[in-house]
């Protein structure tokens, strides 16, 4: 009995160590197009070039009107290198609000050429006040509140991502 239990423990430990030793999955270009968030949205890699720095994020792509309407509502947290991007088609002025959004967000309004038009920092959870791009944009990126300030990201920095 003791031998059987010891073998079972050893086998379990070996399985855990084998799994832990495997590299974490990365979002290379082909894999990113296939990866999905728990909400079922495509996951993609996104970079923001700010001066000499490149900041990397993994973001959900809100493709459908339903996904765009729901956005990050009811989420208790957004990780420091996570977010959601909302492609705009056609390019147009964008207006967002924070209804049912539990955490502060930074809203990054991105022009068609990939540069940042404007950043609304630390938007207020549950607020019905509108947050506007003030000009036509190709996409809007939502990040954890305060993240753009912490990283020194500002207007006219460049956002690079590939739509799935």
C-alpha cells in the first residue's frame, strides 16, 4: 500500500514538473490569429512604440457589434499587459462610456495611420459620461487605468497590430 501510494505521488509529481517545464504559449503571428480569450474573442499581439520604448500587450479584438457593445463590462480586472481593441469600420469619430465597467480604463484613440490621436486616462467606472475621440479614428484600445501614464505612452506614439 505504501509503495503504491509512493508511486502515485511520484507519478503525479513527474506530471506536474513536466507541465511546469514546458514554455508558456506565446502569441506569435500565426498562433495569435487562432488564440481566443475566455469570452471567445480573438487574441492578438499589439505593440505601442513610444520614443525608444516598445510596449507589448495581448489584446482581445471586439469584432462583432455585440462584442463591441459589451466590451470590458462586468470584468473585475484588466491585467497590466492586457486590453481590448475595437476596430472602427468605417473610420469615424468614436464615443464610449463606462456603463457596467467595473474598473478604470485608459482609452487610446488610434488614427488610420496607427498614431495615437488622444488618450482618456483613468476613465471612471460605471460612468454614463461619454468619452470621445474628437476626430475620426480607425480603432480604440482599452487598457488598465493609469497604464499609459505609467509607461509614458502619449499622443502621436504609434500602435502596431494586425486584425485577425
